[in-house]
C-alpha cells in the first residue's frame, strides 16, 4: 500500500511540476507552466525566450551558443538582484526578447533601457539600429535626444540640423520647452510646428504658445489654434481657462458672449462671469452667477439658488432646497445627485 501511495505521490509531483512550474523530463524540450517567469530559459544546449503568461509565445533562439549565453544587464540594474533585461548575447549574436539584433557587436553591447541599447557602432531601438553615432548620442531635453547628425524624438529623426539648434526660453516652470532650426519651431514633446512664424514665436505658460498671428495649444500631440484668440492680449488664467480683450476660452475653444472683464475660474472645469456660469466652454443656461457654487468633493457637481447641475446640465427633480446640510456629495450625473447617508 505504501508503495502505491509513493507512486501516486510521485505522479502528482510530476504533474504539478509540468503544469505550474514548467519542468520538463523530456530532453531538449522547454514547456512553460503557470508559474514560469518570462525571459530566457536554457534546456539541453538550447535557449528559449518565453513571453510570459499574458503573452505566452515561445521562441527558440537560432544559432545560439548555449554555453556562452548570458543576459545583458540593464544599466539601472542593482547588483545581486535578478535583472529585468530582455537583452541577451553569446559570443556571436545579441538578442532582444528572443529576436536577433542583426549586426550588433556582443563584446561592446550595452542595454541602456528596456527597449534601447548600443554597441560601439550603433544605437538600437528593440532590434533596429537608428543612430550610427553612439559616442555622441545624449539626452537633450524632454523626449528629445541628439547626436552629431540629428535630433531625435525618442528614436525618430525630427531635425537634421543639430549644428543650427536654437532654444526658445520657456515662459515659466510649467511651460513646454521649444527649439528651432532653419526650417521652423519644434517642441520638447517631439512635435514640429513649422506652420508658426518662427521670428515672432513665443512660449506661453503650460502647453500654450503664440506668434503674431495666432495662439496655439497642444491637444495631446496635435497642435491646435485657439479659436479667435488675440495673441497680444491673451492671458492664461491657469489650467485650461484663458481670456483676451474680446472673450474667454477653454482649451482651444472660444466661449461665446463671455465677458473677459468679469470672467474668473472657479476650478478646473467651472468658471463664471457677471452674466452666467460655464462648464468648460459651455454656458450653463439659466444659471445665477451670484449664488453659483461647486460641491467641494465633486469637481463636476454644482448648484445655485435655482438648480442643481451635473456638468452643464440641470439635474431634473432636484432642488437646491433639498441639499442636505453637512453631507458630502458622493457623485452626480444627469439624472441624480447622491450624498453621504
């Protein structure tokens, strides 16, 4: 009986090992289990790269010398801790996530980051070379890098005039940094702005800038013209609200009929002037600016003496008189508002 239990116990151990840990009792075969970590695995003079449980592909490295195979540590790795590097090499080749980096020199190869590397000849992004000047390649500012021949946004060339580089002084510490070459202006986020007038271009706070013709703002990675804004009188209030001599603005949209002389920002989403309140660029029709207020804990929930609002919408069947005193607003939508019990 003990003999039978022993055999059953061994079978269970083998099953657990094969299913969850990734052991293999078949020579030269790598079979990952549930707990097998992603990365490189050596089995009987063969090397495999396993993408991990969430990306479960297996690549057997072609032409690899398993006896000389090693992980290339990241520059930021801490001594005596397991490296998170996806780079590896033998005496003849370099690999990233199991894919060969064609032409890379193993002896001088360094992993600069998870997807960026170099050797004595080139800089690489993943498996492709993007610069042949590794000795002069350096970080410039923001997402920009520079070598002798080019300026890069990450690894994409955005200027071939590093010798003709000019900086535009930022308006304040919150401003984006802008640069220029003979073709025009570009930003530290990597976006070229060749349509702007470089001779009159000036940075403004935050994501804004201007030339003699327009005011500009970045909407993520797209440059927008602020609708109808006057460059000479444009003033950012903070966040995305701004005014000029004619009207107010939210982001790149004009707020029609707004009064710039009495307009003031209330929070990142609400503002008001002497006539009404606003949610982003939208007037809150029928609102009373004198009594308009925002619930402290919810940026998009507000009220005045007439109505309760979600964004710019009146919440139906809800009266300001029903607002419980001393209760925190939990949330609101276009149908209801909810307070703490």
